C-alpha cells in the first residue's frame, strides 16, 4: 500500500518513541519510521520489551508497528525516503567549554542536521521536536540551506509538551500542539503539512500556529513556569514546618483561586526529570547572553530553591536521627523522578542517596521500575548502596524509610508489618506527602512529612 507521506523521526528516546507511535496509530495513511544510532534501543523498540516504561505505550506501539510504524538504525535511508523529518535527539546541558553547566549542548542536533544535508536528495521539512534554545532554527536553516544540491529545507519548531508517566494520555489529548514556522509562503505551506498530521486527532482549536521563535521560546518558558510553581510551594513548605501551617492545606487554599489553579502545587523533595533543570539553565544562559542579568537571576533562583529543598531533606533526616546515620540502614522507597516511569534522570533520589551514603548510612534502594537505572546512577558507590526489588525486604532492619517517589504501591504497603521488622525508634520521612501520617504515628513511627509539623514520640 502506498502511503500519503513518509515521516521520519531521528531519535528513539522518551519523546521520539511515544510521539511517533501516537502519530502512526492515529494516521494509518502516513508511514512513520523512527531511527536511532543506538542499536540496543532500536532492538528493544522492535521487541515486546520496549526500552521505556510508560503506561499505555505497549498498546499504541502494538497497534501500528509493522503496519505503518517502523523502528530502524538505517538513518541515511530514512533521510532519503522522508518528506518530513522530526528531530528528537537529546539536547543535554553542556558540560564543557563556554556555557558549561548552563547552555544546551547542540552537538547531537548539529550532527543530525549535517547528516540530513549529506543524504537528502530533495526538498524536506525538518521539524525541531527536541527542546532547543530560541533561534536555533535559524542556525539549522543556515547549515541546511548552505548546500549546492539545489535543495530547500524548511525548518519548523514543534516542541513536545508530554510529561513522562502520562505520555500516552498527554499525546492523545494534548492541551495544545504548538507549530512555529517562518511567515513566508514556503514556511506557511510547511506549517500546514504539520498541522495536517495532528488534525487527524487533535481538535483544530488546540493546534496553535506561531512564528518559529515564539514556538521555541514557549517551550522553555512553559517548563520554567511549571518548575517555578514547584519551587514556590517548596519554599512555602519550609515556612510551614516552622509555623505549624500545613503545606497541603495552604496549596489547596491558594489553588482554589481560579487565577492560580490547583496543579503543580504539590510540595515535594524536589523536582527532577531530564527537562526542568536543563531547560531553565538554558533559559538563564540565553538571558545572560542578551545582557538580561536580572531576568537570568530570577529564573536561576527556581533551580537554587530546588537544590536547597533536596539538601534540606537530607539535613532533616540527619538531624532528626540524633545527628548521625553512620551504620544505620535507610530504605529509600522510590528512585524514579516521579511515579509511573523508570526514568531517573536528575531524580532527587540520586542526590539523597549520595548524601546519606556520604554520612556513612547503609542505603537500600527500592523502586518498581527504576532499579536498573538506579544501579547505573550509583555505580560508583560500590557496596555503600544496595538494591532491592521488594519494599518489605528493603525495610527489614532499617532505622528509617524515606519515600522519594509517589508510586501508588507505597500508599498500600502494610506499614504495621514494616514497623515490626524495623530497628527502633523507627523513622519515616515522607518526601512526597502521600501517606496517612497520623496513622503511621499511631503505629509507632516518628513521622517527618514535607511542609507539616513532624509527629514524634520523643
Ligand atoms: P533521549 O535521550 O531519551 O533520546 C534521544 C535519542 O536520540 C537517543 O536514543 C540517542 O541515541 C538518539 N540520537 C542522538 N544523536 C543521534 C543521531 N545523530 N542520529 C540518530 N539518533 C541520535 O531524550 P528524550 O528524553 O527523548 O528527549 C529528546 C528531546 O526532547 C530533548 O531535547 C528533550 O529536552 C525534549 N523533551 C523531552 C521530554 C521528556 O519528557 N523526556 C519532554 C519534552 C521534550
Ligand atoms: C515536564 C513537563 O511537565 C512537560 O510538559 C515537559 O514536556 C517535560 O517536562 P516531566 O519532567 O516528564 O514533564 O514530569 P512532570 O510531571 O512535569 O514532573 C517533573 C518533576 O516535578 C517530577 O520530579 C515531579 O515529581 C515534580 N513535581 C511535579 C512536584 O514536585 N510537584 C508537583 O506539583 C508536580
């Protein structure tokens, strides 16, 4: 069967895989190929054991794979065949040279652009799916259109707003799809082609069109605003602990104001994930490079409060356990940066596990999906950290439990059984405020929530 269009995605990660699976499932008339240089990752996408854990993903992939969805390592062939190329490669924070620790590392992006240039033999639409600094499309277009083959590339921005753990529902019914292009006739024609893809399942009023710079900047700004809410409530959580206010009650009360709204006001041990910190630091770098020092400082404070919140959590554990955790077993319940994912990138759990191990605690990590990644993250820690798939075994003989990820399974554990298997006095640090603290206190635990008075037996 002939397909109406040939779509390629370069980069089969947390964004490329699910996004393209959804496009293929909803658009059987388009051929969608996802390529990656990572052979193991592609093999996993072709198997029953997908490389990422995401609720509902298996079903969407199963619907389309082999029909109009293909995973491959043949990047060059893919480029030749494609009408539209989405680029969804990683854009981590730069670790070297100018802008190290802040700017986006665009080496993977640029390599991809050069590959496209080398192997394309006709006009193509190239779509930035990766999150990129504002005005990257301009640089990409310069690279791509500096060719002698008489080929035109139209570079568009179509940032992805999915959140991990809810990627499939986010992709099925996005709050909005944003497509930015140049306002030239060619740019607008290319934009229409991308609108046509999403219009197969997204209501037209939720598809926003803009100029390419607004689109690029909106992605960075959206993540900065979301993270800023978390840092705001986390800052308030510290004040709650001093004043006996309850941060959940405060969040509920302020979130009832329709101008504020209830979402992203859950106090926590800190935000993690591959996006927030990276994108804010990138925004900070861009602001500095335009001479906007005050704006840069404003956004940087969002990251600083987050780091402070993580270190505050370790300090609370240490101080409440009589200023020493040396030789004490501490079970970390959850290592993923949020529930319903196995992803641990920038997870607060990494910092906390390391902080406790430095204090010579015996750290035991458990998580329903993230143990393999946790092992990689802490590989240099040797036998100072242990990994245990069963939470009951992890808790056995522990002086303390710390909830670091809000997995449902941790709400439902038999805490009486756990308490009985622990050293006394037993401590519980709820870094996600998901448990019934009064009940745990009555069971005998000394309970330390975030942003609420501690419940102690001494
Ligand atoms: P990822 O690291 O999971 O995946 C990127 C993939 O690109 C890797 O598998 C890598 O091997 C591949 N790759 C790199 N260079 C390549 C090349 N030259 N040719 C072929 N493949 C190549 O990253 P991700 O989490 O999917 O993020 C991708 C982009 O999307 C980033 O810019 C990120 O900021 C953005 N984003 C991520 C999320 C998220 O929740 N993870 C959400 C929205 C936006
Ligand atoms: C985020 C954005 O939400 C998404 O739109 C963007 O495309 C990618 O970055 P993600 O990082 O996958 O998505 O998950 P998100 O749900 O935003 O959570 C990020 C972190 O903030 C997690 O560690 C989460 O636990 C934490 N968080 C979230 C809180 O601490 N409190 C909240 O109220 C919400």
